[in-house]
C-alpha cells in the first residue's frame, strides 16, 4: 500500500524520517563519500605496475608484433593490457625515441575495429580519452543519452 509520490507524509512520519535522512547526509558528508572520490590517476585500479617493466624491451616486443605481414595481437595485448597508464605513457615516449614513429599511429595502421579502439584507448592519457569520449557522445544534432 505505497502512497503516491505526490502524497505528503503525515507530520509524525516526517518527524521520524527527517533524523534518519540527516544521519545519512551527515555520514556521507563527513567522510563516507571519500571512499568514492577519485584517486590520483595511476594509483588505484586492477592493473598494478608491471614489476619487471622495461620500456626498451616492450618497444622491441611491439615492433616484432607489428613487423611483416599480419600482427601478433596476443603480443600487443600482453604488453599494452598489462602495464599501468603511466607505464604505457613511458612506453609511447620510448617507442618514439627508438623507432622514430608514433606508437598510436603504428597501432592504428596495424589494428582494426573495436580491438583498435580499445588498444588506442588504453594508450591515450586519461584526460584526453575522457574529453574525446564526451565529444563523441554530444556530437551532432542531438545528444546520445545512452553514452552520457
């Protein structure tokens, strides 16, 4: 027997509910919400720093994976998906200085479809990635509400 939303609560119920709402609000504003605030980029998440990270070795592994006909997608996944965002950014710099090309451009030329989108997304700095995704979501005549 739920009351319609527009039906006001009786005075006694309001006086009982108000303290409970205040407790909820107080607990949220006094630290409970801090568990949900964003951590510094690269400090939380499921991907931990790769213990034996070696940017030069990763560059060689990626070059080998993309050399010749076809691409060793498993090798690309092994390197890109098992490094933190900070390590992937370091890898991009090492790739540019070693190979003389942009890692993102090489990956785009070797990969296709959703796989390409995921791998390129993983090597894109956080702020840039978020900005690109927001821009795509609101691009055009209407807003894609499912994406926002």
